């Protein structure tokens, strides 16, 4: 099993793109090393306006990055071993979870599908907490995978509690495990004591890491998410249709590209048939689906579905097997058919993964290094930079940064920039789309662009100075 997963440790992409979240994690890793506040991310903002960035993330992922920390901001390649190891661990945990319901062969094929599916291979190229979260989530769920009325050993209770505490410390989505444990204990009374102990261990570990040792601003995080959610209209039909398209994208190879739409009715049938014997993994999948339907944010796209994919696969296999097995008559034919489907879905992604070169559009590309060098050479160290990637600017140049805010008029934002003494601005060159161009920046420049003069440019980006 581990030999089949070992190639995951290879990565041809070992530098980040211009996404800003990776820099937040690296800055928090720096803060741990240097004893700074977790909220020290180089962002300056008008406190009278809504926050445009989260104060800090839970410390779990920065702690995983800690062994690879370097004071050289451009030495990011070693960090990518963390998502690679996390994907390997997630696939192995998926194997353990499915093995308790299926045979070794089906579980092994499913683990390989998770490990080498293009969506997960893409996630391996990002310095984000998705894969560690999935790994610890699945490790905890497999420790709890028992039949109704079957007791859970003390060792598995402790293991599940620690795994869930780490999952919650990777992503706050992990708090969905609390209603999961509650529902699990209500519908299976024999699990009440175990559920309470698991929840207690998980919360204790989260508190030790995120409140005692490395405090994060939980009220500030709550305010940020509440404001971000309130700013977006919620249309359940839009959410449903959006994620239905994302499910179709999982089956990205013809003739399977339409089959994602069968997952929803399939899950309805599965939950109806299993309604009296749902386990913790089933309840978590329900809770997670409810979260996706009620949070009006689609920017993460297919990435937000990643935690649900192994659980969807587990339930689909449970649903399909009783119908397919009699038709094929022999279990080995079922395995051959399943292996063929897995191979079709993963082979093109593997080829792309092995042949993909380094990114050429991120902060460590020649273009990125050029603009960052311009910022370091032509702005004072106490400068405040206006740009769409404020935390990346802080990580690579040490300059503080700020940005525009959704729903706030350009005139009010310009007044805030003046109060913050934000005199420098980075944007795409005129008419160019890119990482530093969005509707907010275009609207602001349309009203106040004449207040800035160019300082220096690359092929794609320009540094401006306020007159």
C-alpha cells in the first residue's frame, strides 16, 4: 500500500502561485519561530471598515510547516513535502476507513483513486490546509467506524479525539465534528459516552494549541466570517446547482462526465436505506453538505468538496455493490471493472502531474521576483502597499500592505488609504487581467487613478506612487 502511494512524495511544482492564503500560513509559521502574535501578518486596515482578510488561521498547519521553516522567503520548496505527506496519509486513512466495510482490493483501489485523482494532485501543489485536514478527519472517522451498538475501545476514543482536535486546528470546518458527534450519540445511545469523550479530547487539544500556546483571535475570526457571509446573498438553488456542476467535474473523463449528477439521488437512496444505522462518517457528510448549501461562497470551487469526496465514494460503493455483484456473478470481475474505471479517471491526471513544470506566474517566477525586487528597492521599509496580495507582499518584502473592501465606495476607501499613509499601489498594467486585477481595483482606479504616478514596471505589473 505504502509503495503504491510513495510516488506522491514527488512534486514537479514546488513554488506557490499568487494566492494569498499560503503567505498567511508562512507568516504564522514565522510568528511561531520568532514569538510574535499569530495576528502579525503585515496587514494594515481602517478599524472603522469591515475586515478584508482573516486575522489568523488555526495554528495546526503552520505547526506542520515549522520543521521546514527558513528565514529566506524564497526558499519555499521544502514546505511542499507537507501537502505531499498529507495526501499520502489521507489516502492511507481512506483505505483504513473503507476496509472496515469492503475488502482489501476495493479499499486499495479507492485509496489510489483518492491519491491520484487530478483534483487531489492539484491540491498537493498548494500550500493550503485542505489535505492535512482531510487526513486527520479520515483518521478520526476510521477509528470510530463501528457497527451500531458495537463499543469503541478506549484507545480508539483517544485516537479519534486527538485526530479531530488536529483537524479542528487545521480548519475551523472541523467544528462540524461536534454536531456530528451529537447526532451520532443521539441515534446510537450506546455511543454517548464515547462521543462525549472524543469531543472533550478534541476541544481540549484545540484549546491548548489555539488558545493557550499560540492564541488566535477567535472573536476577530468570527467577525470576519460573519461579515463575509452577510455580504453575499444566499440562494439555495444557486448553491445546489454550483456544487452539482462541481460533482460532475470529478468525473472529468468521457463517458463519465455526466455521472456526477447521479450522486445526489444516490445519496438520498443511501441515507434512506441506512437511516437506522448511520455512523459518524455518514453524519459528518450530512453536516458538511448542509454547510456547503448555507454558506454563500463559491470562490473555492471544487476545492471545498475535497473533504466530502472520500465519504461520497464510500457511500456510493455501499449503494452500488448489491446491485452490480449479482450481474457480474463473480467478485473478481467487479474488481476488474472498478480497476478499469479508476485507471481511466487517474491516468491522464498522473501524466499531467509528471510532466508539469514549475509555475511561471507566481511570486517566485522571474516576473514575480522582478516586481518584488522593485518594491524592496524603491519603497521605504515602513511603506504601506496597496495590492490584492497583501500577505504575500509582507512575506517576501517585509512591507506592510492593505487592500480594497467589498461593498465600500471608492471615495471612502481612498480616504482610508490616506489615513493609513498607503502611498504605493501595485496593479496590472492597463488592460491586463491577472492576479492583481479585479472589479474593486478597476473601480477604484477609474475614480482615483489620476492621483498616482508610475514608479517602475515589469511586463505585467506596475508600481505606482500617490502624488
